[in-house]
């Protein structure tokens, strides 16, 4: 029989709410839903962790089926990277993030591999019948070390996320003509989310260090799990609702702008945008943004934004990057540029970093720049 209490019920309801929110986010039909998926994975991990705590604290017989015994924290290592990616995808965009995102999941991968080794040694009894007793002190110490690393790495990801958010907001305060960046809802939502997480992080750090230093029981996890349950409720009923409202507002803004233009006027604007991009090659400017492009084309930035989003079905950055990729492909296949490295070609094509170029090229063409270069006849570039 379950050892239920009010606190355990709150944790259970939080895990259920987190699971529902995760499902809603994964099934979202919003255009460009990548940022929603990052939040979905984040809430899924919180919900899964709450279920684990609920099973342990209520002494449920189902706890024997819980993988937490051998895989206790590897998924928690993903929270920091997912938070950073969620903030980046809502601000500067992942395609403009000049770092490889996969390296941030290396601690999680290492933790998972250690857990696999532990499980294999345990079940195969590699050191004889006393294998479980021999392994426990070793992996107990490893688990304590992992918790400390978790605390430190999450703090780093939090500060990185906050720094990116503040820089993004500061830059966009100077871009008053762009309705997509000056809308304060995203900034307010992300800032509140970060500080809500900071509160849970403080409780988490106290819980971990108190458990390690004073060898306290799992009941100490209740304050942390309660705060996480409340966080999930808040994300579900407040934060996500605001993001949906923002998306509707943006669609209404773009639709209302296009409503005042006829098909011929829209085609004229598209032709001018494409003509300026092709003739003046302003995409070669790595600092090109919506406001600067509006000045070059002498068009209203709202018209450009609406046409990109509603007609071309592209973000402005995607619209620009398609020209940069086309330029890079030309240079990669032209022996005239064989004296340049691929990084050099990326920078001369308008990209501000080789990492961004590699990522956008692979997303667009399905192969890497090097693979594309190798497929071209008589093209030998320096590495």
C-alpha cells in the first residue's frame, strides 16, 4: 500500500501536469516549433524526475521498474543545455548560435556510459557474487561527484542563457522598427523563467550539498520537488500561454499588413527584395539585419518581415542565408577560390562563423561543405 502524503500528491500532480504539457508542446502545429520542442524535453525531464521521487517516497512496488537505480542523473545533465537552447531559439535563433550544440550534452553522454558500465558489471556479476557490494562504494562516490558537476554546469548554462537574453534585448532596443524583436513578451517571459529556475536551483544546490555533507535522507528532496512542481504549473498556465498569445499577435500583425497590399504589390515587393539581394549582394555583410536591409531596399521593415513570414514562409535570417549558401556553393565549386579554406569561404559568403556556416549548409543541402566540395571536379581546397 502506498505511503501517501499531501506533499507526495503535489509531486504526483506536478508530474502529471508536466507530462500533459510535454505532450501538448510536442504536438504543437506552430510554424517553426523547434523552440517548443526544447521546452517540451525540459518539462519531460522534470516530469520524469518527479515520478521517480513519487515512487520512492511512497514506497510504491513499481519502484523496481524505475530505471533510476542504474541511470540516476544522466538526464538531469540535459536540463542546462535545453535551457540554453530554448533561450537561444527564442532570441538570436539556433542557426545563428556560433557554437556546436552537441558538445553541451557530452556530460550527459559520459554519465550514461558510466551507468551502462555499472549495470553490466552488476547484472553479469563480473567480480563474482559479491560484485554488488564491491560496486556500491565506487559508484556512490561517482554519483556524488556527478551531483556536484551538475550544480556547477547548470549554473554556467544559466548565466550563459541570461547573458544572451540581456544582450539580445539591449541590441533590439535600438531596432524600434522591427515588431518581432521589440515585443517585450518574449523578453519578460524568458527573464521570469530564468529567475524562477534560479529559485529552484538554489533549493537544489542546498539539497545536494546537505545530502552529501550531512548524509540526510531523501525526504530532503521534498522542497526541491515541490518547487519544481510549482514551476511546471507556472510554465503550463502562464508562460506557454503568453508565448501562444505572442505568436497569434505576430500572425495578426503580418496578416493585417498584407491585407492592405494586393497580389501585384506583394509580387513587386518580393521582386525588389530579391533584386537588391542579388545585385547588391548585401547578404555578404555578416552584420545584415532587418533594419539595415530595409534601408538598402527603401522598404518598410514590417512589409519585409510580413512577406518573409507569411508569403515566403521563411524567417528573415533564413531568407538571407539561402543567398549566402548559394554564394558559398559557387565558391566551393570554383577553382578560382582554391586558395581559400572552407572557413575563409564561409566568412566571405557572409557568415559570421564557420560553425554557423557548417550547420546551415548541412540543414539546407543535406551534406557538409567538405562533402559538397569533394563532389566537385577539380576542386581542391585547403582545410
